[in-house]
């Protein structure tokens, strides 16, 4: 008998086939259709902006991250997501800076993958929003000439973008908030509206997210509770004053709600670990979105709502610790 | 660091000396403050008055002189009854041309803006319902965007000659109507705040201004 | 902190850098973050604080023997408040535009922990000359820190330094740096830089102190 | 049964039972040497009562029970005691063991003994007989059976649950026992009900063993209140608290035992063994176990003398395949990998799984990404995510506050963790460290 | 009523004392390591701020019109002595709480947030009700920031932060991020 060189590993000796990099790369994969849609709508600008944001994220991860952390795919997700929430006409250097900030100050400073509090992509965007408010709120419209850049993408680093002859329009939410003008629901759901690169095609995002949810790569409870909360609040408000408050479908499909709820809020690292926590988290985001959109100074609040709830996640986790099997008060609330 | 270390000298100092020293120190401190107050206050007051004059000057298009009116008892009055402190009352300034003719009123007002309260002063000709000029006194709007209400002369100059009630429109929808104010792209809220403050203030003070103008006319027409 | 014998110049330099009130001791952060969006504001704020610190250190050191322990802190605050009132009114008279921007933060010097802590830790225990040296040093350190903050925030947030344009008219200002988040981030960034420098120095010292002939020094980890 | 018989959370590992599910049980030949560790059960190790050179018959006692929660150890083959000393134990350490050189040409007929008529014995006598036979739970934990048969007065038992879930992947020990020896199991159950004075028994079997359910149902004794329950296939269905929850809907309070909710749970194999003890008079010296996995040439269900060395066991199953890499005692979820092929089979060893290079899971772990999958899988509703992080920073005291004591090391969290963090190991280490702290204090 | 509510919301989130005005940073940095302590500190602050607002209103209405140059001194003295009383009461009523707040309770006196509240209230000419609403809003905002920071820091203790970011650098960057996130509340309730 040939005795093998025995290996000793820890139990369990079986494991689920999913691994962290696999999950991450699946998310990247599922983002490709959304990226495709953004390219379809915004042309070469979309490619450039998403590439620049991703490059910023990857370079930072490569320089400051731990060895091999580039391969786990998380920096890639951050980069692509950041690219998808930027306007098409933004100068590339700004997109790059956003990626650097998101990864550097949003993730690596906390110790890298798994340790961060805020969603790095959104933190990067929030930084850009605060740093370059004008560039971040200039929304180019879809052009007949697909090949034309949608803004001064190629502005020199640190320099202001030049005025480029590109038509801009307000986002559906902006139109609603500042001009009380609605937008056709078909255009909304298909994505043919002004807005960030990847946030417009709501239906497509839902499909991609559905794929991830089926594979259990995202917790469906978060988007579900966000949609539910936003829908319930908007239906109620719409019933109270239809002229002032838009209807639920508009609220759901406008702005970054789809992208935010499906891809940003569900970032595993920055969302609660307990399922009850996820419901609370989603409710909080939905509530804040409605508050900021309807009573705040900004037309869109998904990014800030998610960031604010990110900050609350440690607290939610604390408050929703599961009740151990057989512990006291068997009727206490429990996670499903 | 703040552990209460009992001072070793506590018992050594006679109470009388302690009191005297403290009193002296207090007196010196008080003297110092009063001295500096006396020195700085005129300068500060002069500066404030100058600022106010400049602001009124700007929004009333260089009046020859202006009077301060107080909103008291639901009416505008230049003379306050004795015992009423004018500094706590809302003030309206009325400017006159060289020939003594009234140019209009300058009113300061504020409302919540994008970040915090926006305060501005505007000149207003009640008879024609025309805004003469507008100047933002205080705002914390977003630099580069919302602060254009203060710094973008194109926006500010639109108010000269605009007719109330003002109406904010997007630049490309502008029709040239005198009620219209082109809003700043991307800073709709801040633009609206300015417009709203003026409209609200006029709505609030309009009757008072009318009443004052009527009494003024009655007084000047012999 | 028990009074140890230190050289006079140490009293001075300690506060400037090694025990810098803002960057090391994290005291007086409120003005260091709130009014440092331009170098000019930082400088005036620093000067005002410097004035209050030296003034109150002088007085406290002068009358320290007369202050009963129980009312020590209120007395200090009273003294500080006097100087702050003076500084506030003077600033308003001298540079009204700056004073308008600093707003209530000049008056808030009175609750700057740095000043109170210097009175507690130093002025109330040491002779007059030393206290003044200490106050000068700490005050200077405060100015240095504020100007460091102001420089980054003004250069990035406005493209200017002391009002002079650095990058030409096409520079896109990073507005965030003159907004509140920029204050936090700038100070955080400075601390990162200082910590990194500190780490680099200790490691270099370790390598240098490695005795000869005892093998190679441990490799320095990449920062 | 309208209600689905299951518990919440848990995982669905691949079953992998096809290798041996239909392989009939066979008896393996006696090896040349037997090693009987004195610590084969939960509780205090037994005390050796033989010396080197002593001759022992098959079934003779070599170690005496040392205390209430302790059982004797018996020789599983006739031969000469070679040594009483330290020997590799499956848990990875060396531990005291009695080593017997098996007499080469012995027929291995046990010493003739009087077989008492169990129906004539009192309860206490029955329990004592079980104890003297060295019977322990054969489901893996090896808790002395006689302890479970003598509950304290203040915990009245109303139901006996027979655990036929066998939720660990690969293993088919209980499955084959139920298929091949259903009557023996029922006889054991009868004895047990008598012991405990309980009228009701329930047998829980996972749905994926229809032949076992069929066999047990077909042989149900009609004079007893015994019912068979089909359970959802889910790991760790075989954990007693989960079984009780699934069948009876009762939740065993944290830190308490099943008897506190009026239930005792026994493994199928243990029950069958009790019947054997009273039929043959032989103590627990052999057991049925599964030797399986892709790393062994001829996966089998075997009757194995307790104390058989791994090496001999594998030989009896055709030897290792060329790519065999890891030998796991017990199932793959909770079992431990053995370091030495000299380690002997214990009373509680349910099976031996030999994994190949391809089966051994990668060892690289990633940072925790707080996905929450471990919380979704933990059958006792702990928060392995926080526990794991606390364990990594060695904050064991805080782990206790997070109910570490309730963790039964089932391995669900480790199974489901995408970052491959060895959570069960961390918890085991923490438990050991805490116990050490407590004994030190 | 609307204005009073706006003042409350504005002081709480839009112009959060800590994250927008950098007031009360000492407790924000110092007492934000544990959530329980942070909550207590926040409560103490709300209470003291409400009282400070009352004091300030009283002084502004009855004393200071006659001696404007004494504004700062009278504020600080009145508030300091008031906090001293509160401190003594807490020491008596709950020694445990007193121990937990440690050095920071006396420092509430020199907490910029308290004096800042009084000064801001004065500068804006708030009346009694407005001032109280302002104080409660500011206190709630301070508590919110404290508790958020504390829970984040508690989580952060378990992660392997790079050595150069350990300590205050990380806290500041978290604060910066929080401040960024709070920018989302800009313009809240100032009708469009």
C-alpha cells in the first residue's frame, strides 16, 4: 500500500463553491450589460469615463493595497460603479481622482477589503460632487451623432473643462423638482433620459440584479425593502397631493434609485450582516431618499441616503444581533 | 492634567490680600475691556454704518441721502416713541434724490437657503413695482454654484428693473418678460431663494410701504 | 505632568513642533478646522489665539500664587475671556472683512482647550519667563498648524495662495476643500503624512543603529 | 404530517452518499494489532486494568470506568497486551492506550458469559448493564449512554427520539444499519423505553433514505407507540437540538440539555448496540462504520473492531487511491483530519472519509466581506461574523457574551463562508482558551 | 411653527454642529470610542445646551443690552457655573455616569458647542422658543454624530487599519466622510 503524504486541514472539509473573488467577479460580469447600455446611450464618453474611474481605483489598490488584493475584483467593482454614477461629460482626470479617493480614503484607510464603512464608489462620487459641483451636475443629452464626446472629457488635469457645444438637460428628477415636469415612463424605464452613465436603464439593472440575487450574491432584502419603502411613501404622498408629489413608478425608476438599490446598497461589506438589519437598512435608505428628493435641496438623494445608512450599519448590526437558539424570550423578533 | 492639585500656597495667602489681588486683577481686566471697547466701538460702528450705506447706495442706485424707517405697530415710522429700542426692530431705508424726490425703499430680509440663511438687501420702487437693485449680504451657498447669487454679476444685474412679483425661469425658456429672472443653471434652489425673499418681503411689507407713501404724499402736498 | 527641569529653548520649541497643539495633541481643533479655508483667515485666527495665549499665560503666571485651587479654572477662563474679548473687538476694528468670515469663532477662542491646558499644565506652575516661552512656542505651533491647513485648503480649494493665483485662470477649484468635509480630510491627510514620516524616521533610525557584523538589518517594510 | 419537519437555517452540502448507500455491511478481518485508547468517550477517561503481557479474551475489560460520566473499555480481539502507553489518538495528540497483539490464529470466539434476561432486570440493573458494556452514543459525540438513560428526577421524560437523520455527507453507517438490522433497532428501543419508563418513541429519518424509512416502517412493533418521521434533508439535522425542534417543535433552552424539554435523543446505532448487548452478552467492541471517499479504492460499510488502526481499515477497503490526500475521521463537516495512519478507530467513529487532492478545499482565505452568509446558516442563530473577528483579535471574553457557549461547532458557517475563514477552528480555539482561563481562575 | 421646525432640523442635520461647524470636537474625538458613553455624553450635551440656550436668552434679554462688551465673559461665566452645578448633581445622582464621562464633563464647559450655541443664537437674534429649538436640534445633531462615530469606531477596532492611519487620522477621515454624507441634507425643508 502506498501511504499518501497526509494533509491536515480544518473542518469543515467541504465548502460552498462560492468564494469571495468569485462573487466579486460575478458582480463585475453582471455589470457589463449596464456598462453596455451606458455606451449605447452615451457613446465613447462612457467608455472613457468608466475606464478612467476604474483606472483610478485599480492604480490606488495596486500601489497601497496588500499584495494580490487587486485580484479579488473588489477594486474593479468600485471603479466600474463609480464610472457608472458619473455624468458622461466629466473630465477624465476628475473621474480618476474619484477612483483614487474612493479606494484610498474609502477603503484602504480602513484596512482594505471587508473593513470599510462607506461604499467606496459612492464616497468617491460624494467627494467629486462636493469638489466639482458644476461638472458633476451637467447632464448631456443623447445625441444623434453617437461618436461625439458628450463634454470636455479630455480636459487637462486640474483644469476646468472647456465649454463644449453639447446640449444638456436636467435629469427627470431635476425636471420634476425644479420645473414640475414629468417624464414619460417608457423613456424612464428604458433609460433614454438625462442622468449618470449607468443609472438610467432601470429595467436592465433590475435584470442584472435579479441574476445576482438568484445566485445569492446580493441580499435581495435590501433592494426589496428600499423599493417597498419608496413605493409606499410615494403612493401615500401622491394620494395626498398629486400635483406636488410624483407617483411611485416615477420615483422608483428615476434617478439612481435602481442602480443604488441593486448595486450600491447591497455591497456586502457596507450593508448589515443580519437579515433584519437589511430590512432596517433598506427602509432607512428608502425613507431618506424620499425625504431628500421631496423636501431636500437636492433633486436626487440616493447616494447620500446610502452613505448615511452606511454610517449607521455598525449601529444596526449591534441592534439586530440574532437571538441565539433557545435563548430567553422565544417570542422576540427574529431574522428570517 | 486637570487633577485638582491643591495649590500649596493656599494657606499662606491671607484672604484680604487674595481679595485685593483678585479685585485688582478684575478691575484691570474690566478697565482693559472697557478701554478697548471705547477704542474699537466707534471704528466698528463707523464700519458697519459705512457698509450699510454702501449697500443701500448700491441697491437704490446712489441716492443723495437716505432715512431709516422702523416697522413699529404695523406701520412704518421714522420717529419712534420714547423707550422703544430701534435696533431690535425691522428697518426699511428710504432713499431720496438730490431734488428730494423719493427713489424707493431698501429692505433687508433673509430666509433659509440651500445651506443656511440667505440675507440680502434690495431696493424697490413701490409705485412701479420695480426692483432697483439687489445685493446679497450673507450666504453660505455652495462655492462655485450657489454662491453665484452673490458673485455672478449677470445674475445680480437682472434684478435691476425687474418687476415684481418675480418669476424664476430657465435661461433657455426666457421670453424677455420683465417679471422673469433667469435662474443659475445647477443652482435652482439658491436662485429661487433670492426671488422668494424679494417676493415674500414685498408681499409682507407692501401695504406698509403704500401706507407710508400715502402719508408721505399727504404730508408733502400742502 | 510633573514639572521637570527643561532647557528654556526646549520650552519654546516643544510647542512649535514636537508637541504641536493641533497636529500632535489634537487640541483646539475647532478653529483649526473651521476657519482655515484660506491662509489669510488662518493667519489672523492664529495671531488672535497667539495673543490670547501669551496674554493669559502672562497674567496667570503672574498671579498664580494668588489663585485658590477651587476656583482655578473659572479664574483662568475669566482671564482668557478678557483677552478674547479684547482680541475680538480689535480684530473687528482692524480687519473687519476677515472678522466677518471668522464670525463667532474668534469669540470661541475662549473655549479652545489648548489655551486652558497650557494654563493648567504650564503657566500655573512655572515661572513667568518660562511660561511666556512656552506660550510663544505653543502659539507659534498653533499658527504653523493653522497655516499648514490653510495652505492646502486655499491652494486646492481656490487655486490661490494668500490671494495670488497659482495655476492660472483655468484651474478648476476643488470646492470641497473650502467646505467642512475638506477640513476634516485635510487634517486627516496631514496626520497621515506626519505618521508616515514618523514611521519612516524610526525605521531609518533602527537601521542606522544596527550594530555592525550582526548580520543585515531587518528589511524595511514598504510603507 | 402537515408540518414540514425541519429547523431554521442550516446548509445543504452535497450528499455524496452514493458511494456506499447501497453497499451491504460486511465484517472486516481482524487486524494483527488493536489499539484501545482509554479516552474514547466524552467524560473522564477510563483507568487501565491490564499490564503488558496479560492475555485478554475478546470482550474482556481492559479499562475500568472512572466516575459517573465514564465507561469501561473492552478488548475487541483476543491477544496479548503489548503495551499500555501513549499512542496517536485521532484528535491529533498522543494519549494513553492499551495495545493488544491479536492472537494470529484465534477464532476470536468471545469468552462464554451469562446473558441475563433483560425483561427480568430492574431499571437500575439495566442501566448498570449498559454502563458495564461500555456503550456510548455512536453518532459521533460518544456520550456515555447510561447517563442519558438515568435522567434526574426533576426532568420527566416523555419522548425518546431516535436519530436516524445522518446528515453528514458521505456517511451511510446509520442508513445501512436501519436497512439491514431494523428489528435489532426496535428491540433496543424496547429496552430503552423500559429503562426510561417512557411510552412514546419517535424515529426521525431524512427523506433521502427511503429504503431505511421503508425498512423501519415495515418492522414497527405494534404494541409500542413508535412513529417514523420523514425529515427535510438539511445539515445539521442530526444535531439533537435541531432534531427535537424539527420533530417536536420544542426548543431546547440555551445551555440546557434535551431532557429539560422531556426528551432524550439516541442514535440509531446506539440503540441497536443495546439490543446486541442484551442478546449476545458482548460489550461494545465493534461497530458499523462507513469507509468512503474518492481516496479509497473500495468504499464499504464495515463491521469494525474498535481499536482497528486506520492503516488496517483502509487496507480492508482496497487501499488508498493514488491521489488520496487527507483522511478524515467522522463526516466531512465536523470530522477531524488525522495526522497518523496509526490512529485507531474509536467507539464514536462514524466513518472514515478519504479525500483526494481534488476534494481538499483550497486553504487560501480572504478578508471577511460581511456577507452575512454565516448568520444565515448558523442553526443556533449566533453571529459567526462578529465571533470570528473577535476570535482573530483574541477577545475571548467578548465572545462569551456573544453566546459562544451555544456554538456546537457544526461547521455550517465555515462551509458557507465565501472568504474561506476557518470559523469553526477559531471558535474551538476560543472555547479551549476560555476553558483554560476558567480552570485557571 | 415651520420656522421653529426648520431651525431644529437645520441645526441637527443640515448644519450639524460637529460635522458642519466643527463645534464640540473634543467629545467627538475623545468620548466616541464606545457607543454607551457616546449616548450618555450626547444626552448630557443636549441637556447642557438647552440650559445654555436659556441662560443666553436671559442674558441677552435682560443684562447685555446694557453692557454689550461683557457678552463673552458673562456667557462663559454663567454657563460654566451652571455646568459646575450639573456636574455636582450627576456626581451625586449617578457616580457611574460621572466616572464614565471622566474628564469630559468638566470640559463640557470648555466645549465649543455650548458657547458656540449661545453665540450663534445671539448672532441670529433667536427668541426663547427659537433658541430652545436650536439648542435641542444642535444637541441631537451632536449626539447623532457622536453615536455614529462611536459605532463606527467600535467596528473599526476589529479591523486591521494601516499603522499610519491608526488613531486620530482615521477618526478625522471618518468624520470627513460623515460630513460628506451629511451634505445630502443640504436645503432640507427650505421650501423649493
